[in-house]
C-alpha cells in the first residue's frame, strides 16, 4: 500500500485518509451541551494528542470516537462508515477494567472476542505477553497486578485486536517513569506498525515525545489543532497558551 509510511514523525505520517472524523458534534446531558460544535479529524497515521483542562470533554470525545456515545447533533464517521469497524477501533480507559481471570486468560478471552481462530490464539498470546513484558506474570490474576502492569495488560489486550485506530485515555497517569517509558514504547511500536493513535494526556512532555499533532479542547469545543512542534513553541489558541503556562482556565 503506497500510503503506508512508517516514519514516527513528520508530515508524511498524517497525509493518509482520516481514521475518524467528528463534524459539528454536540452531546447533550441534562439540558447541558457537554460538547458543542466539535470538529475533529483523526489522521490515519501517527499520534494525535488530545489535551485540555479537566472537564474539557476529552474522555467524552474518545467515547464518541469509539462509537460508545452517539452525537445528539452532527456526525461521526470512520472512513465514511457511520459506525466504527470493530475490533479495528480500540479504546483503553484510564482505569482499565480487569476481568476475574489470569493475565493469560484475559488475553485469551480478548482474542476470542476479536474472532481470532482458536488455533492461532496461543502463539498470539505469547507474542502479546512478550510485547507487554508480562511473561513472568502470565498466571497471576489480572486484578492483582499493579497499576502499571494493568496498564500494560490493557494496552496489549487492545493491540491484540490489531486496531487501525487506538484510543488511549491518560494511559500513564499515576505511573512511575519506568512504567511510563514501557507504555510509551508500546505506543511507538503500534504507530510504527501503522496504527493511528489518539492519546489523551495532561503531560506536555509525553505529548512532545509522542505526538505528531495536538488538538486542544476547551469547554467542549476544539480551541486549536496544529503540528506538535509548533503547538509547544507557539500554540495558536489562547486557551492552549494559558494551559501550557499553567494559568488557571475558567
Ligand atoms: N453522562 C454524563 N452526564 C453528565 N455530565 C457528564 C457526563 N459525562 C461527562 N459529563 C461531564 O462532561 C464534561 C466533560 O467530561 P470528560 O470526562 O470528557 O472530561 P475530560 O476532558 O476527560 O476531563 P479530565 O481531564 O478530568 O479527565 C465534564 O464536565 C463531565 O462532568
Ligand atoms: Mg478524562
């Protein structure tokens, strides 16, 4: 496929057709617009960081992109389709939900739900355990893992679907530097394999390390979207400038 380019950074990673698009999206709850007139195109390649203050609507935007929430007005589409192709769109929650199963059993269950043939599962599980550096923990109950280990498991569980679009909600919040580096390596590996990633993060350092572009949400609207390099040196939106300066956003 000629559009398949694996460079981690640079404009060549973002010229593929969008993996998903939100157009004029509005989400209402209790008479209040949580998202209002949100336009967002997720590039078909590379990492789009989604930043913005608490309550801006980042997690809700990920749920829309995963097809878990329907817009009350406006449109969401995935390469022209009105519903996300499953399991090619995968969402990893900030606090992943762990099943009452072992690490290996968790991955086996996930692969079964993705429709991977039984005969192919054992090898795929071994590959995912290796990828997540979880081999030594394979027989442990998933719920007993530490936060960082659970994040790694949640991420490789999602990668087991070989998603086209991977949606990550603060995947390293509250992790130590080593666990963070391990998660970031997994994300980089996924983008190099051609997966488009939307990464919600409050960590500008992480966005700098991983993102090709940054979209900044504020009060349920897109305040700005631009290449990562220029976002950090010259953020276009005043709200983004204030956020990066650590000024209070009201
Ligand atoms: N089902 C719901 N009913 C009512 N309000 C909701 C609902 N879901 C989300 N909200 C509100 O919508 C707003 C956006 O929520 P969201 O979780 O997307 O924020 P966020 O940008 O992810 O914030 P954070 O950085 O704190 O995770 C918040 O004010 C939240 O309270
Ligand atoms: Mg959130």
